[in-house]
C-alpha cells in the first residue's frame, strides 16, 4: 500500500512540473526543451530549473 501511495505521489509530482515547463517552453518558443521535457522523466528537476530561469523573464528577449 505504501508503494502505491509513493508511486502516485511521484507520478503527480512529475505530471505537474512537466505540464508547467512544457506550457512555458511552448509559449517562449523553445521547441527543443519542450520535446526534452516530454521525452525524459527526471522527477521534475530539469523542469524546475527551467521554470526558475525563465518564469520571471517572459517578456525579456535579451535572455534567449
């Protein structure tokens, strides 16, 4: 039972961060990162790093 709960928790964690990162990557036109987030499941770590870097700079083209 505990394994099922842990699996569901990790699954929800991964889906949440992948969704947020894919949404932002597509909005910013980062097609390669969008595909990377969809293909590789690394517990949301690359997604969190991407969101921390680009979330507050959506309108700043100098950082692309």
